[in-house]
């Protein structure tokens, strides 16, 4: 993996970069659609490519349980299995182990848990998480860590952070695929001193990228932004900075403003299936009766497949009728919105006008009804 910075906005920390993996070039800052089980729900790989997707996220926990990393490896790896020839980042499964597993026990060796699918017992260790991701063949793998909830006591946050650092060292030592980048994950809840200590210790180990985990887990928005303010300036400038599991359009803007390069979140796809559509003028609930005879597209001027062809009235009809096409069309629009948002931010950073663009972004979302 190679990463280079192409531009930094002189008025803030926003930066424009280029990430090169064995499966192509990724322009940053970038949003990664979430393909939890080897599929971004509701859309095909060809549609993702037509939207301009350059990298997506696969979930280690889910793919390990079903269909199994061994099976995917025998079928040529995740790229071949899902027919995706661009870059893939896999998370370590830590978040899902701690949020989805029915019963879990954290040990120094790893985590013992019961599958949320059938209750079967499993153990994932740092070495095991690396091996699974190497079997999947992703371009970027994540260290196994403990994802903490909010709020937690300071002492528990310290113990958890130190465990994650020890696991990170074991992940690094277990790595055998030189063509797969490995990112460390900075933990420490909302405590800046713990976050800084964790970052320093991860940098001593040495990773090709650094992520911020255990954010957007229930903490106030101000607390998340305070962590970014405290941590991002100290993260290596030569390495990609990844804010995991975040978030809303506003979260992406604020993350880029503070120097973050990579984002992922289920929000655009999950909200699409729930009838919430993102626009530059705010969020639209397509089920609302006001759209029953509305001939306009979701967002006038939008160039996505959905907006070029279908009215709000038709999308509302599909959604209320529970037609499967509703989920696909809504998802295409929301992903187009997110990916276009990142494109606009990259352009603003290159032009050195990010702060003005940011002001216009907020003004647009607050100015008028949809």
C-alpha cells in the first residue's frame, strides 16, 4: 500500500490524498460503503462501480461465521467471491463480537463468544483475526481490538486500551501477507490522555494506517469531536487516518475538517431501507403523505439513477407497498449522495476553499424545506 498527500487546505486540517492498493487507486477523503456479508445490501458490484465506489468494507465477523473464511479462500478470496475488482478493507470483527455475540468472555488470549446466528461457540484471537483477514484477501486489514461502549469508567477504559495495544502487537507479529496493509486502532474511550498514550504505543509498533475506534457508540457529538481535536493532529501525517463507523453527512464534513481520510457507516444503506433519503437540503422521509402526488425527484439536480428517472410519488408508492425495488432505488440515491459529498470535499480541499464550502453545506441543509 502506498499513500500520498496531494493537498492540504491552508485554513484548516482538511487534506486530499491518494491511496494505492493492489486493486487500484482510492482518492481520499473517501467514504466506504459497508458490504457486511460480502454484499452492499440492495445493489450489485456493477452498480457500486458506476457510482464511483473505489473501496468498500467487508466484515470479518460475519464472513467468518457464514460462509466461512476457509470457504472464501478456496473460492479465490473475497474479491473473486463477490466479483469486486477494486479495493476492500476488512474490519477485525471486534465491534461485532462485542455488540452482536450472545455471550462473550474477554481473556488475555482473545474472546470466546456465542454466534448470534446459531449459538455455536467460537474463539477469536488477535492471531486468528489476522489469519481470517488474510484468507479473505482484503487490501487493508484491521487489528483485533476491544470496542468499548459509552460511558465506561476511566480505569476500565485504561485496562481495555492496554489490552488492545497488546493485541495490536500480536496482530503485527502474526502478519504474513506483505501485500496486505495492517492498520492499528486507537482506543481509550472519550479520555484524551488514554487516546494519546494508545496512539504513541501503536506508532512504536508501527502500522501502515491508524484508525479511531469506539466512537459513535452513544457519546455526545461534542465528545466525539473533542477526541478528534485531541488526536488527529498527532496522528502520523504520512499514514491514512480512519474514523470507524461514522456517520452522518455532518460527521463526514467535521471529520474531513479535522484531517480524517477514511470513513465507513451503514447509515446511507440502512436508512435507505427505512425510507430516509439524504439531500443537500436535509433528510427526506419518503413515506410522508406530502409526497403522495409529488412529481419531483428526491433532489432536483441530482444525477443519480433514481433521481433521473423516478418521482417522489413513485418512490413513496414502492416503499409503502414494500416493493423490493424501493430499497434498491433508495440505496442508489443515498450512496450517490454520500460519494458525491466526498467528491465535493476533495475538490474544495484542492481549491483551498474548504471552510467556505463547509459554511455553504450547513446553510444548504438548514435553509429550506425539502
